[in-house]
C-alpha cells in the first residue's frame, strides 16, 4: 500500500477528505456560500460529514487503487478501466451546477474516483500568442451536443432586458511597447459590446481599459481608471439595468472606477459568438475607427454574469472558484 495513504499509526485513514475541514471552517463562520447548491442534504453523500462520522453504505475504504488485486475480484481489470474512463470522459457534468458535479462524484466507485483524481487538471492562466483567441459559441449544446445537458440551441449569453457583467484577471506586459488590443467583443443585429486595452510604451507603468456599447444610433464609451502593468488586475465591466437604471460601470480590483450616464439600451440579444482576445475596431470618439489587435498578455478567470455586479459581490468571490 502506498505510504501516502497511511496515517501516523501506519493504517489507512477511514475519512480522507482534504476539502471537508475547509468547508466546515467556512460554514462555522456563518457563511452559507460554500454549501449553497451542493449535495450536502443527500443521505448518500459523506463529503460534508464531520470527522469521526460513521461509514455510509456508499463509502469505500481508501485502499491503494493502483493495484488491481486490492479491488478487482468479480470483473476483469480491462472492463473496470473502460467503465471508469467512460464515466470520467463521457459522463462528467462539465456544464452542470456544483450540486450536479458533487452528485456525480458521490456516485463513483472507489476506483472510478481514483481515475478521476489521476486525470490531469490544467488550471491557471492563458497567455495567447500571435493570432490566438477564444471563441465561445452562444448556443446551448453547440460544441459537444452528445455530452451537453442542454441541447436546446437557445442563446445562453443574452441578458435580454436584464443586466450583464463581464469580469477577468488581466496581466499587461510592462517591458515592451503594446498597441491597442482586444479584451472581448460580441455583437447582435443592431448591437455591439466590446472592451479593449489602450496602447502604451514600455516605460509606462499603467494603461487604460475601455468599455464600449453600440446600439442603433447610440455609441457609449466608458474608460476605466488606469490599470497597472506587469501584474494581474481584476477588471469588471457592467451594464447595470437594476432599479430602472441603464448605466455602464467599470471596476478595477473590486473598486468602482467609473460610471456613465444613463443609456437608452433596451433589449440585448447576441446573434454571434463571444470572442475573447480577437482583433477588431473601436470608435475613437471623433467619428473614426481605431483598429485593435489580438490580446497580448495573460488572462484568467473570465466570467459573465446575468446580473449587475457591484463592489460587495465582486470582492466577495473574485478570488474564489464559482459555479
């Protein structure tokens, strides 16, 4: 048996779950954010049980699953491997809620859970180069219809008459000259929403992020306060339609930067894909268009909310994983 699976007494721990203690500490402070929309109420789940809780029928001892002689008795090892990988690759609810993911994981056998834990998970940030960009299809079930829980073909980004917020961590190079470059843009039949970084010289320590919405004859541009180069900054752009408002707002590292006057933008529907980091053009304010290039820098945790985010909601979770 692997030494990593032994406790201080040389025996396998019965309740090995490194997240459990973290979750309980968060819950004990009075916060319910960590258990909202989870599988905590299931009698078959032991993910949130306190230490020392009795074993449940769905729980399996943490043996060394790398050795088939420890757990394969009435089935072939090959069949067991095929089933485990089929569940991990084809059945995982990648577009599901936290509850759906936990429910799926709670139903895995010990070996299937071992396979899931062994599959590499790549997290961190992206640094696009050259002509690289990200395209998000604005259609439910478009990219992987055979694995998607929703195959309706409905638009999924459109806020219609509601609010929408765009957030991301951006790191702008500080050791080279940069041209105007894209953050994101998306368009509809009579609408375009986009954001870009203004060009700056290598010796300059800050640059400017701009947010633009074009709808019919209306063209509004909102400039965020200067963004420090050479480090990750959290940028938020919001179209706030709450309380009969129609405001464009920007936030830098969770602090409100600028707010526009009321706009006349009503129904928002996107007919095209959502592009992150793709080149385009931006109104210069004098009736001309300025071209901006593909994003050059690093980007992570790009999120879209169908709500008007503010300082409280942004600061509460912009450094946390969300579902």
